[in-house]
C-alpha cells in the first residue's frame, strides 16, 4: 500500500463536472490500494475574482483581511470534492489549513510553513478515509489565517507529502508534465520525462509557473518524489518526474526555456563613478521594499556610470519614483525605464560542461533582429532581457536553435 498526496489545480476543479472527474481519478487510485491525501486549489479564476472584490473597496487592504478573503476559494472546492467522493460511496473528510493545523509564520500573503500536525490525518487514513485539504492556506501561532503566495497549493501538497513521508506527490494540472518551455507559447515544446530539482527550481524561479518555486525547494530539501501530471488525460499518465540528478538521465545540454513577463527595467545614467554610488542607488530601492532582480553597471569614459536593473512590474511606478529622487540627489543625467520588457532564460545543468552556449543564444536572437537589452548568467542559466514584443519569437527561436523539440543538444 502506498501513501500518495495528489494536488489538483484551479482548472482541474474549475467546474462541477471537473470536480466529479477528479473524484473518479481519486477513487481509481484508492481502488489500487493507495491511501490518499488530496490538496486542492480554488476553482480557476476564483482567487483573482476575490482579489478584484477587495480592490473595489480599497487599494491598500489589510494583509490579514486579504488572507481571510482569498483563502475562501479553497474552502469551497474541498467541501464539494468531499461531497462528490461521499456520493460515490467513498469516505472523505475536508480540512481547512486551520483545521489541519498547518502552522506558518505570520507573513501574510507569503507565509512559510513551519509545522504540520499529522496525528488526525494518520487516524483518518487508517480508517480508509480520503483526506481533502485546502491548499495555499495556513494558520499562524495566534490563529490568524495566512496564505502561501500565488500558486501556493503546490507547496501545501509537497509539505504534506514531506510531513506524512508519502511515497509520491502528484501535481495534477492542465498539462501532462513539464515541457521544454510553456506549450502555450511554443506548440513544439517537448514533454520531459524527468528533470532535476535544480533545473526545475531554476525554471520556476525564472518564470515557469507550472510549479510554485517554494514547492520545488521543499521537494528538493526533503527529497519528496514529485510528479507533474494531467488531470484531463484519460487513464494514468506518467507525466514528468522531478528527481535528483542520476547517471541514468540522458543529460541534454539545455533542458528548457523559461520566460518572465512580470518584470520592468529601470536605468539611471550619468552618475559619478565613485565608491558608494551603487549602494545609494540600489539601497534606496530596497528601502522602499522593492526587490531587485538583474543588475548591470556600465562605466563611461567621462568618469560617470550607468546602472540598469529590473524589478517586479507591480513595483515599477514606485521604483521609478524612488530612482528619480535618488537621481536628483546624485545629479544623474537621466532616469528612465520600461515596463514592456520580458526576460528569456535558457536553463540546463549541461551548461557547466559546454562552451559556446551564450554565443549560440545571442547569434540566434540577432538573426531574428531581436535586440538584447540586458544579459545575466549563472552556472546553469543564461537570461536576456528583450522587448516584450519579441517574447514568442524569442522563445521559438531559442527552442529551435538548441534543438529542444528533439533532444536539447546543439545542432
Ligand atoms: P494549476 O492551476 O493546475 O496550478 P498552472 O496554471 O499554475 O496550473 O500551471 C500550469 C500551466 O503552466 C500550464 O497550463 C502551462 O501553460 C504553464 N507552463 C509554463 N511553463 C511550463 C512548462 N515548462 N511546462 C509545462 N507547463 C508550463
Ligand atoms: N488559489 C491560489 C492561487 O490562485 C493558490 C493555488 O491555486 O495554488 O494562486
Ligand atoms: Mg499552479
């Protein structure tokens, strides 16, 4: 008998029909003798709808009340799925984050899980009950409802799997696995049978929202066998296994392409090139609680320097305001930016042992007339910032340049 944690995302529970289909899938797995813990998201669109309601009242809602509000979506689906299971004769019990004692810190809207009480769940499982848990939500020490950040149900599922020492954590979604890139942008994207935790973490961090970043971190840390599968596919697929690196894995040079539409770029030019300037500029941005992603500094031959960096698009206006103030103080020549840029990234552990990846990437983009605005590299990724109008063309160009529709090796 295996203990399986299954998570179903928003589209998988988006209608009553889909919820009934999920119930059938759970029953099929249970009939094979598996014990099941099921984690659910809200119906697709529901969390956005709730956020929209709040914005009709205020643009600065209390973080505590926001979590009370957005956590309601999951309470609906867990009750409905439990009813669907029971109506088919299968014992089921739903639990909210508070009921399951999913203890988190008190960082509303981005809380971290600290502890999960397993006794009650173990008892239910021993009695043959299917446990249905609300994803995305927890409770802090003082009993306040918290949430784990958008896409957080993935993390709930992995955390449950780690706490219960489950045999596998299965993430059911609307694609049948992790692809070389988002199949919505490149229809020639290829499904990967396996991907390492390290690469998946990089893909997620660089914008592939198929899994929440923290869920991959958690799975890697606690070695939770993690699989991404489709809830729309007939029968039992194999999906993509996220795993530690092993020698059996045929290692492609490039595993995938991620992109991020959520960034904006800012530049301050013509500031004095002397110690402390970087800290003045970037410090004022971080003081405004804005996270900086990529940073590039150019030194001019007139003793001045330019800084360009990226921030989340939601922070663009605030960052531009803060940078303009700093520019006035430092006597900058110009402060400007753009919120119509995207970041494209190539990811692959094979990069460590292969030269020439960057030059192939830049040449492929140049051939299509795509201008590169910024570049950043690390051991297993290369990212470029380009105008957002080049997103699709850029992704497809790189996908083909690196042979990703076949094997991810240089042509
Ligand atoms: P859920 O609601 O089930 O959590 P998400 O929308 O969060 O689903 O994640 C699934 C989506 O992730 C897919 O529909 C796909 O468009 C997108 N996606 C982005 N990058 C990838 C990738 N590399 N492989 C597969 N899907 C991807
Ligand atoms: N419902 C939440 C969201 O839309 C959590 C999740 O779906 O994972 O972000
Ligand atoms: Mg998701």
